[in-house]
């Protein structure tokens, strides 16, 4: 009997030891999140993204804006291929467009060939015009390079994520409004504003572990409109916006084609129509 009791006690002890070991394994696995990625420095990840600009990609863009003086919340969603202009011309893209403003849903296409830009909406085709785009490209070629990396303040790691088909580290940082206003001043002047709006807000970027490329960017910010320019955009004194961009198929070839059907009208015709509907579109 004594030998049998000792055998039972040993069996119980072995069972408890095995159970305790399993618990330790499970707890350690949960604590590690099942990840095989090493810890990263947020500033280094943002530096890596800046060093790998997006030459081409599939993009999904979601922009929401609201503010006093605007005709209700505005939303714009774009999806499709993108090809960088390389700092020499406007980018090329072929985006499906969905928008809503003053209660009107809008669907269509927005296309740039780098030499002209087109918009198809409500069955009508509009074009910016090759002369206007050539002027824009000339300004781009002469402009000082913009470095969005400088727009991010002190960064921190928010955790791992998966965006644009890649495992990525999510990095967040406050926006440096002074750097953004300085870099965007030429763009503001190009649309007829007296100066660039001041900016305050926060950004979140998801940078790929394996490729060091930006695969998602989310921005929440408020633009303070200079008093001299408020009348040009319907009297809005500030605009709150949320922007989310998801980027996939980075570096792969992208197909871009202009809308079919011809009969392109000047884009100014559409701007005049939107102004009549209460959507403030600055006219040069």
C-alpha cells in the first residue's frame, strides 16, 4: 500500500508540473502577442518611410471635412492606381470617386495623365486643360522640395497592425503645424489664398516591418483659415478634417486611362455649378 500511495503522489506531482509548464507557455505566448518582429524605434521607422517614397501603388483615400461656414459635412472617397510625378509633374492616377456634399451623393472618376486631368461626374466629362496642367508642372519643377517627414513631431509606437497587405508598426505623432504651413504655402498661393492655413492635429502612420514603406496614414487636424481668405471658401473660419490613406501594391505597374466618351467641358463650368449649389469652390 505504501508503494502505491507514493506512486499516486508522484503522478499527481508530475501532472501539476506539466500543467504549470503549459500555463507558463500560454502566458508567455499571450504576452508576446505571437509576434516575431523585434522592437522598433518610432523615429527610425518614420525615417525609413521617408527614405522609401511611393513611386506607384493602389490607393484608398477617405477624406471627411466639416466646419462653421461649410454647407454641412463633406466626404470624399477615392480608390485606384497612383503613379508619382517624381517632383517634375503632377502625379498620374485613375481614381473611382464617391462624394457627398449638401446632401447630394456623387459618383464618378478622377483621372490625371500628368499632362491633363479629367473628371467624370453625373454623366458629364470635364477637363482641367493641358495648358493649366503644364503651368502647374512648371511650378512643381521650380518649387523647393517638400519633406513631409518634418511634419511629424515626437513619435511613439502604438503597436503592430496589418494594412495594405503588409504587417506594419503603427507610429503616432503630433503634427508640426509651422513646418506644414511653411511647406504648403506655395500650394495655398496656387489656389488663390493669401497664406497657408495654420494646422494643428495628430497623425498615425503604419510602416511595413519588411519593406520600411508607408502602408497607411491617418490624420486628424484642424485648419485655421486666415481672415482674408474666409470669404473665398464660404466664410469658413476653420475646417476640421480626417484623412485616411491605405497604400498597397507599392512599386508595381499601374494602368491609367482617360474617361471614354469625349465631349470634355472646362472644369470651371463644374466649379460654377457647385458654387451655385452652395459648395464653396475657389475660382482663380
